[in-house]
């Protein structure tokens, strides 16, 4: 990542918390610090301590219970030059929904003033909500008493996970406050404490520089800058020689218990949950759709028309419905209340796709639709000149797409892929195309298992489905999402490479 990209990511802003155990918070000094973070343009302070009133006309508590409307945002935009202070938090048992609402409002406010400061109450360490602390990476700790500040950190486990900037002149005693000392040393260095010696008063500019340095360091940990170090370049020939010799020095033994040539039928049966299932039709569901789902569930293969006809003929006959009339019409829609038992297709026997049963089950479980199935695999070379760089998951329109892992969301729209949402984490990326609605904003942090979008038909598609693309982050990659370059890989290969858990 080039330096200008680093500056761009830092310019997106952050929330810095401050807490002063046993002492009143220096509000004026914190406002100067918040102003310095934004190069003197403006400042935003969220006062959770309930020690004063705000100047926005919007209680801080409201940011957790509702989304700010356009009139309120325009009013804040006009008043931001004088600085914005949100206060009046009150008592609120923060739920997951409250947290998401506040995070959404925070993103809206950061578009006006990117770098914000939050003042936490310093009288009860057990009252700090972990969800709130998770938003910020840095917490400033100050006050008039070293012991009180140290005891506060010692008793607040969520706070010890943050990058702590200790603003007091003296360090706490290690024997009395071992957890606190460990947290402080893990967070800030002595050099930083020297720059802000004497607390936050009179050191707003120096403290803002320290926060900027720490924030960029955190960004670089997740997005390392391009270029190899001098040491690695010099030693690369030696590394290459060692890599060539290792197989001859330590030959790899063949693991016979994990061969794809073994009989995978018992494993496939286990993955399919049961050797059969009963399905009750609602008078609208297409029989062929459930048949395609059943064949995929039991055999992990994409069915063709001939396979479906043969399977349905056997299934309908076994259930005693042959000759009813509806089973052979163009739509093949059984009447409401019809119950059909779908069993494993005996005519398919051992299929070439038996070994991907686990991957099939994983991908279809990402959608909230219980009757989801794969309609097309990844094909790098393409069929008839048409390449397919992902897999297609057929589903009902509106079914929720669940985040398979925690990551940062990126959203986009194009003519072919329609509405797209992508997930980026440390080593890999995942994109979902043809979405109907997006449930996350661009740049938001996604939690594993959360619904991020719904299945739709946007872009070039003949039916509701999610086109899933997976890739590994590579600065030489030909594809880009946000500021990240990546190389596309087969989603089935991605599954066996990263060994994920079902969301």
C-alpha cells in the first residue's frame, strides 16, 4: 500500500475515547485535542459521562435509538464550525440493534468531521459497555491519581484490550496493578508518554500527532505497504535454495487416510444430515426446484434435465403419486398440502463430486433459504468462450445472505454484476453479486453471521441467485475491491484452503 493510500485511509477518521478515573474530565482540553485531530477545522465530542449538556439539540441517547434524518444532518453541517458536543446519554441497556444504529450515525457524522472523541464515565469501570469500546482502537487514560486510574484499568477487562495511552506522569506499581501495567506497556511506548508529559492540558497538538501515528500503525498492520525489505531481497537466493532442498532432506510421506479415491459415500451421507427428507408443498413451489435441491444435497452435483426427469419419475412413483396429472406438466406444481419424500438418487451411485460434499453444504448454508443449491461451478477456461469466475447459488428472491466471516464491507454496482457487496479481511476477499438490497454500508465492519444483503436479480441474470466470487489478496492481482487488489480463485478451492466454519 503506497503512502498516499495510507493517508487516505487515515483521513476516513476514527473515534478516540478518553477516561479520567476519579477526576473531572478536562472538557476544554479534550475539545482542543479533538480540534487538533482535524487540523483545526472542527471537532466532535461524544460525552458519555453525563456531566454537562450538549450544543447540538440532539441527545446522545438518540444516536443509539434512531437514524439521523436529512434535516438534522444539514443542521449539524451548518453548526460544525463551532464544534459539536453530543451529551445526555442517560441510562440505556445497549442492545445489538442500538449499537448498529449508533455505528450508522457515527459514519454519517464522520463524513462531516472524520476524527471524533468520546468521554467515558470514570466512576464505575464495570459500567463501560464492551460494544461501545469495540468501536475505538485508542483510549486515553488520565486523571489526578495514578492509583485510581490504575485500579480503574485493572477492574475493566474490555478496556485492557484497547491501545491505552497513559497520560499520567507516574507508571502504576506492577505488584499492585499487574494487569494494568501489562495493558499500558502493550499499548503506548515511553517515547509517546514523554511527548505528552503532564497530561492532556497544553499538549493537544502533540497528543494528536501521537494518535495519528498509532492509527496509521494499526492500518499498516492490516494493510502492509508494498515492497520487500532489504534483508529479504538480499537473502532471497538463499531462501530459494533452502526451499528446493527441503523436499529431499525431509521427504513427505503420503497420507493414505485422506485420499479422494476412497469411498466418500458414508461421509456424504453424514453431511446430507439424513438419507431422506419430507417436503410439504404450498401449491406454488415448483417440483423441479426441490428435485434439483435434493440431488445437490445428496450427491453434490449440478443436475441436468435428464437427471431431473429420471429422479422425479422414481420419486413420484415411490410416493404413490404417479398418474395424478400434475407431476408431468410443464410447471410440475403439486397441490397445496402435498407431502413428498425425497431420497438419495440410487441411479447416480458414486459421483465424481462426492469429495466436495462439505464445500457444497458450506456454500448453500450461507443463504437463509433452506432450499438453496449450486447451479454453476467455477470455470476458469470457460465453456463456449464464456468463463465463470465463481459459483452460482440459486435461491428465492429476498433470501438473506449471511456473512461467513467478520470483515470490512465494500459495496458497488455495475452493469453485469448488478448490486455487489464484498467482504475483505486479512488474507482473502469474497464478493456477492446480483443482490436485491444491501444491509451494510460501504466501509462498515461486518460481524460473522450477520445478514449483509438479500438475493436478487440485478445485473445480467435470468433468475434470482447469488454469484459468489472468492479471491486471495495479492498486490499483483488483476481485480480490485475498494483499495485492495486480489486474485480470483475457485470458491471450492477457497473452502479447502481456509477451512471455514458454517456461519
